[in-house]
C-alpha cells in the first residue's frame, strides 16, 4: 500500500510516499514537507494557521505596546502615593476640599462636631474628595488624583478600610509634589494655630476629636492663691530638664494628679495649661469597655508630639469595675494594666500625664507612687480669694466696690461651700449686671440651682 486509507474524504490531507521521497530524507525535511503539503492541501488548515499567526502577531503587538507604554509612563509620568496611615493623608484631603481648581464628581462628606466650653455642640460639614479619580491643576501642572479604598484590607483596630491616594503628574512637574504637600501641611497647621487639638483614641490610634478649639486663656481659670503658678513652674522646670533626666537614666516623664470636688476647674485648668504651653491634649477614657491593657499600652507609647495625656476620673474607672463585675460587664483596662502602661512609657520625648479625680481617697496607693504621680494638688471649692478674683474677672477691675459688697453678702450667708462652676453660672446669668448678681447671691446656697 503506497497511499493512505481510501476512507479519508476529499478534505483529508493525503500525502503520498512519493512526496516524502522528494525531501532530502532527513526528519526535519520530511516534517516541513509534510506541513507544507497539509497547509496547501487543506484550506481550513491554511486559514486556521493564518489566523493563528495573526493572533500571535496581535498578542505580541499588544504586549509590545503595553511594554512601550509602561516604559513611556515610567519615563514621562511620576506617581506619589500617600497611604492613609501617613499624617499627610488628612492634610492632603483637607487641602483638596478647599482647593478650587479641581474637577471632582465623587465627594465624601465629613461631619465634625465641636463641643464648646459651655457645653454646646456645633456641627460643620466639609466635602472632601471621595474615592475615585479627580483632576486638578496645581501651579500649571495637571495632576490626576486617585483615591482608592482597598476592598479587602481592613484596619483591624478600627474597622476602616485602608486607603491610598495616588497623585500622578508629568515627570517634568515632579517638583510640584513637595510644594503641594508643604502647602497642605501649612494650611492644616494654620487652622490649628492658636488652638488646642483634642485627640481621643480611635481603635489603636489617636485621632483629632472635632475641630481644634480656641485656646483657653490661662487667666480665665481662677484657682486658689499660688496654686496655678506652682503647677506652671513645676511643668516648665520639667520641660527644660530633658538632659538632666537623660544623664541620670530616669524616664523623662512626670505625672500630676489634680483632685477635688467637681466643678472646681481641674479640667479647665489642664486645657488652659495646654494652650499656655502650646501643647495638645490626648484624652483617654479608662472606663471605655473596649480599651484593653494592650491598647492602653500602645496608645500611651504613641502619643502625638507636644501633647498632654489626660486621664479623667481615674478613681471611677476601677471602682465602677469592681461594682459592675457582678452585673456581668467590666471595663477592659485592669488596674495593673494602667500601672504597667504608666511605668512602661519609653519615649525620647517628654511625657506629661495629668490625672483628675473627685475621690482621691478611693485611689489605690500604688497609683500615687512617685514615677506615676509626682505632683498632687487639691483643687478645691472656691475660696474667698477665688470668689473675689472671679467677680473682678467677669465685671472688670473697676467694680471693686461692688465686689466688696458681693463678698459681704456672701459672708452673711454663712460662707456656704460653693464651686467655681456655680459662681460662673451666677455671673454668666447676670452678664452685664453685677448688682443683679449681688441680689441673687442667695442662690449660691443651693448647689444644684438651675438658672
Ligand atoms: P472639674 O474638672 O473640676 O469638674 P471643670 O473644669 O470641668 O471642673 O469646670 C466646669 C465649668 O466651671 C467650666 O465651664 C469652667 O469654666 C468653670 N470653672 C470651674 N472651675 C473654675 C475656675 N477655677 N476658674 C474658672 N472657671 C471655672
């Protein structure tokens, strides 16, 4: 038999042995001859081969274009990535929300609550660029801004998705990035200038709570004679003694405890002190149920620079816990966890901790050891000296006679204990009328009087 079986139909390639013999006899020669025969003999095969070649060619072309465009992209464009963990992330968003030369179709709203000293809350909204692409022109350079949310990665500490902002611009405009970031930083710091930022814990990190507040003037808090001055002196001495601490290998930290009845000005004084020193305040609520010892330790070791750590009502956190244990819930921080965190703060920067308590007698002596609390001071109900100073601060030094009259009237009441907060209530109620305040002096006998 010198041909393939006759069952093959007319489309089946039929290769004669003669053809094979025409080759040079090598396997390669035979194979190429065979291929040529198959291609020529079968139109489908020939068309398929052509398509295959075309497909391969296109794929090569595509990958070539991708490579060339990737190369061109790398040569001509530059990216800057700002991850949400970085400080400049919030600065940049703030800057973008104010920037006029931009086209954004995706906006996100950010609501800020600000609690004022008198307790009122005001709300403000700002429209920041939302996830997606935005185009801006900055100092003549076009920039594409891509705010991306990682769909899968979550910040486990606070449940928010990780985000990145990528800025892309032409290579020649790359020097605009530093100036843009600098501008964003300047703008952010300017809104904080002359203000105190209050940080609260948010998961495992510190986040500003509301907008920065106006600094509280140190003179607006009236404490008994000499108390304010001695605390300020002590703090200032500490802040200028870094080298002394380092030379002696002592951790550079100092703890203060302000104790006394409510409404005597403990918190207000710490706020005004922060303003005076140009510091911010980090408030930790030890009663927060989802605050664990580990988180407390981490937070205390990662306090934003130039900040006072404020632990309010330290007695309440642990007393409440022992009472509530039977009821089935407890605060996450243990007392030993707090002591460890206080002892373990290992910061090169200074660490100023202020604690407040209305019931110092309930505090465990272990907390009051030097190194944890180095300076204790009673901030008590208003003394005659304070009442006088507060009257004159509210109505002006010119009303000295009225002030004497007020004090006389107050003494006739039998010198009731009165908090500075109560006095403030009376004076605010009679803002422009000191005589009316004298007439109403009797209300000071009722600590819970509502004006
Ligand atoms: P505390 O922390 O001792 O409970 P706060 O500082 O919260 O007291 O004071 C409550 C309110 O009373 C604030 O509005 C504050 O302005 C006012 N106040 C309390 N004490 C003083 C003080 N010594 N001087 C001026 N204002 C005071």
